[in-house]
């Protein structure tokens, strides 16, 4: 089992509850927990410098703002910084986020090793995830369907340029006219309409407003 683990969770009660459960269920020799990402990163740096690196980071994604000035304000930023500092560090995310697309991005872009959704069985799953990751296997909460994320259309520059203009209040015809003036291609109204209609279907929305809202919520635009 991992001998040295660090936990990043900004709710004190939950932080201590997770730490106590992991102490009870797993034979981890050293488990440190912090409420702030900056402090976690500092501990990672000091441990690495002292040739006693942490083996596993367990982190939430969302950290609420308070009166403390912070440089690293989210779990994603912490994961990115930790990966750059210590590429072989094992990382498990423990969060309320259940969007397959967002979770898939964490695996693909940030190379996390496990993902556990907080919830009724969250602590059981977290223990299972740590065991799996220790044995060099990945873990994803059973309720998360990453296959759905793999089937989702990724927005390209053309999509984003259309969506930007629609967000600014232009109609599809006005977007087409603007693209033609700027010599952007493709620029036909029918092509723009077909692309937006496909995005409506893919993201299960019925109009531009709801499409833009959903994409913004998912961090796609």
C-alpha cells in the first residue's frame, strides 16, 4: 500500500472524515491533509526536495474562495502543477463533478489515475480506487460512463468562431455574411446552420441560448 499520501479538500469536516476513513481502512504510514491547494503544492515540493516524495495525491476539483490569498485556486490547477513537479505522482480526483466529458479530459490531458464521485458510496469507492491505483490500474466510479464522453463532438475553431458570433447576438445569416466579408471559410449559411443543428442534437438542446449555456457550464467555451 502507499506509504505517503496527501489529501486536498477544503471542507474541514470532510477533510478529517476522509483522512480518518483512509487511516482506518488502509495501512498508509503517513497521510497529510490540507485545506488549500497552495499548501498541498508546497508540501509536495518540500517532500520531493527532501528525497521523501509523496506517492499519491487525492484532491477535490472545486475549492471555495475565502479571505486567504491563493495562487492555485482549483484542483485542476493543482493537478497540472503537481504533474509538472512530479510526473510519476499518482493522482485520484474525489469530487462532485459527474460530467463524463470533464472527467475524460482529466484522464486524457492531466493523466489522472482515478476518479471518484462524491456521494452515498463515495468513501467505499475511494478506498477501492486507492487499492486499484496502487496496483497500477485506473479507477472510475461505476456511475460515470466515459464511453459517452468519447462519443461527444469536440468543438473545433470553426465551431467556436460561430458560437462566439451567436453569443454576440448575430443570427446565422449575419454570421455567414460576416465570415464572407472576413474571407473565412466555410461561410455559407447552410453550412453554419447544419453545424449548429448537429451541436443541438449532440448536446440535447433546442435553441442557441440553451446550447451556449450548456457549453459554458461544461467549460467548452
